[in-house]
């Protein structure tokens, strides 16, 4: 995976990242991809306003068991067994704040990537739909930022593994790589994570918020699958291998981003020791694999589950999802 362009940190809250990719005017305004047109119609129909459609007045105790404790990576280990009640309450808040912060940062990456897709894609139907996704992603960043600010009063910086992948997607000059990185990988993992959160969440505002976000995200993954359908079949072997390596490296980064190292540091624990405990946890191994349940069947539908990718997915132990239904 190539190194992204040099970045410039303007201040503590703004970072500039040089990008370059071809912009495509599309002078043929006749829609010919009916599935994308249908998706655009659904996106227009299903727009929602988070300001007045979510119960923001809901009282939330940030140290309560808003999601079951078993989803905290060190749950059930000897580290967990030694925690005091006060430490458990603090850990709940830190773990959920970290998780929702990464959701929020990922949504900003999707906002920027989809804005690029709007200009880079050569099809008018894709430009129409991508414009609706830009609005969706802005709304997702808005709701997670507000929940973190008002309900948990805590926010974590972007995870370094997620940031590497976002930088790669945003600085790549090829429009199909933006689809592959964002719509197939990042959004595919997000769909699985949101679905898990929605099932286990015990806090009504967060559960409803997640429901609305999931409804949008299902369209976003379908957008990538429909847009890239048959595209990779026309590439040269060298071009295909480039996509295969990007896919394998990106999935490895997404697996490694789930280790919550910032939380262990906040709790005052030895990061490397706890990291190893999390890596060896049977529960967390299964959770990490489950997150790829949307990615693998979509990769297979796009014709990218080649022997090279299959071998890398076997190393990640996620090949069992290849027979699941693809998102589109």
C-alpha cells in the first residue's frame, strides 16, 4: 500500500492532505443504470432530520451499562476480574466513547470520499446518488458528534489504523479505488458494526440513532457494489493485483483498529500487555471476524475474491462469509 501525500497540520483541529484525481464532466444526462437510479430515488425518499427526529431530551448516564459489558474487549479476562465498581463505570464510558468516536471519524472520511466520488465518477446516476450520500454522511457526523458532546462528554482521536486507510482512499487518484476503499471496505465493516450495536444497545436514544444511520448505510454499500459491478473484469492483471493488494492491506488495517489502545492508556494499564490479551481473546476474535460478514460476499460478487485475496482472507479467518448474500 503506497504512502499518502505529505500532510500539513494547520492547528489542533485542522489537517490538510493534498489530493489529486480526475474530475469527470458528464454531458450525457440520460440515466442508463436503472439500479442506481432506483437507489437515488430511495435516498431522496428516506432523508431525515436528526435535529427533530431523534429524542435528544433523553437522559443518559454515561457510566451506566448502555451496551452490555460483554462487548468490552477485556471482559471476562483477569484484568476485568480485578476492576473495582468505580473502574468498571469509568471503563464503560471510555470504551463507548472510543467506539462512537471511531464511528464519527469514519463517517467524516466517508463524507470526504463521497464528495470526491461525486466529481470523479463518470456516470450521471452515480453523481446524483453520491450527492445524497454526502448529505447522509454529514448527518452521521453530526449525530455522533452531538451524542459524544452532550451525552458522554468525551471524545477520542481517530484510531491510527483507520486514519491510514482513510488517507489512502482520499489521496488515491483512481475513482474506483475510492469506491473499493470506502463503499466496500469501510462502509461494509460499518454496516456490520452498526447492526451489532443496534442489537445489543440498551440506551433508547443511541439505539434509535443507530437505526437511522443503518438505514442509510445499507444504501451506501449497495451503491459501491452496483457501481463497481463487472468493472474489475476489464482490468489488466497488473491493475487487478493492485486492487487485490489494496483490499488485503485495508482489511488487515480494519482488523487492527479494534484494539482500543487509547482506552487502555486512559485507564493507566500497560498497553502492550492488554493489547495481547485482547488479541488472544476468543470473544474478540469472533467479533473481529463477524465485522467482515458484509465485506467478503461483496468482494466475491465484484470478482475480487481471487486466489491472492482468498489466501489473505484465510489468514484473517474470514472466508466463511463468502456464501453470505451480497449487499446489492
